[in-house]
């Protein structure tokens, strides 16, 4: 019995040293050379699209706020706090937009936090700073190709990644051509959120039912909106999938205009299969 045990042990030891490398060396070699990707966490999906477009497969990009949830009212959970703490870089819009999460994000190290609103002030045109209702700065910065490109460049620099343009001149021209027939058309927007987009492609500014934070306007403003829409022959009412449709539907019905969905947060697209130019 003892001799058999010794023979078995000797056989196993011999097998391990002779054949073990065939099984373990390739795997360990893969592990040894597998690059560790930096993790970028963004608050919203649109900012994640910018990050994904900028970094491609060189980084892992995640967003923490569900697309259907208003960033103005979002609450951060413990699991989200842990995700933020483990990230190599955190990208958000800013405290005036993501009000409820501001104190958490402002407490993380400055070198791993990128605040999108800060890139507005790198603009060559002062007009871009003043877009929005009542001279307030519009926080929907992802709809500005200029600002999005600045954010992408800052991410690439911070993580020492190759430079890549997320929205080339050729792509800009292609989008502009698609919008050419709409340049002289007026429309109503349910939410004051597309000013950067309108400015970038020289469209007519929309008549808006709600302000940039989604708040309802007063009765006088609503009356003026209807009057202006009739005067300038507005063609439709744009609505976002995550917004309520009641007031938009009422205005559309009164003015006999169609409701048209405008998905500014890319709710209907998978992050893996979308880039900024889309």
C-alpha cells in the first residue's frame, strides 16, 4: 500500500513538472500581459457617450444615473458611491445640473474629476456662454459639438490616451446637410434643452414650454408661446421620451401640430453601439 502511494505521488509530481507548464504557462502569460483598462464613471448617459467615443476600447466607461431619471433630482446610493470611489476618472456636468449629487462628487480628489460646465468657458465665441433662458447658462452641454470635443480631449489627456476626434468636420457637414431644409422652420420644444444644438447648426431658436431645469412657465409665457407659434407658423412640438407629455399634448392639440420625439439622452440606444456622431 505504501509503495503504491509513493508511486502515485511520484507520478503526480512528475506529471506536474513535466506537463503542468502546458496548462498553466499560457494562462499566466495571458494574465501577465493583459492590460488593465482605466475605469471612467460618468453621471449621465450622454456624458458616457462622449467618454466612450473619446476612449474607445482603451477604457471601461459606465454611467450611474438611469437615462429616464432627471439628473436634477437624482440620489446617489452606497453602491454608486463605491463605484465612484473605485473609478480612475469621474465625469459630470456640474453642480447646477446634478444638484442632489454635487456634494458627493465635489468631495472626491480634483485630479480624478472632470466638470463639463467648466469647458464652456474655453469657447472662442462669447455667445455660446449665454445660451439659455433668462441669460442662464444652459447645462445641456453634450449637445454642443464644440464643448463635447473639448471634454473628449481633456479625458484623453488625463488618461494619457491617443488623440481622436469624436466629431470630425466631415461628420459635422453631414449632419448640417441633413438639417438644411429645417433651417428656416420654427418649432416648439417641450423642454429648453437644445439651445447648443440649435446654435451649432444655425437653426431657428425654439419656443419652449418649460425652462432648462424642466420647470413650468407661467400663464403669460404660455399665452405668448401660442401667439408666437401661430405668428411664425411653427411646424411641430418636440418632446423628450422621459418628459411628461400632458402640457405638450395640450399645446399640440390647440395648435393642431404633431408631436415629434427628440431623444436628447439617447435612451433608445445601447452605449456599446453608439458614438457621439450618431
